[in-house]
C-alpha cells in the first residue's frame, strides 16, 4: 500500500512529469485491464466503466493524467487511504 500511495501522490503533485508506465501501473492497480491492440495508444477497460486511452508520450500530456485522476478519484482515495 505504501508504494501505491507514493505513486498516487507523485501523480497528483506533478501531473506534468508522469510516464506511460507509471500511469499504466496505477490504472492496473485500480482494476483496469489493458486491452490488446496496436498503434500509438494503450486502451484500458474496466467493467461498468468508460475505457481510458493513454498515448505513448514521454511524459504523458497532463490532460490525460488529469483525466485519470478524476476518473479514479485519486485525490479522495489518497486522503482516505494514505493520510
């Protein structure tokens, strides 16, 4: 849990400097599965939830990071589980 808290905190505090791998690990740890495919994007799906598309960029554009923060309610999760 401590590693997950650290990763979520770093994403919340600095959304401009998040790698694709970091964002993918967070999505998977919150129950998303990577859908197989090809191209320049990764698509993550979860039952009863909208799919999340993440482009291969280094670093990931902060718009996508903020979408993940909102979709997973990471700020609320962090306050409840890591404070």
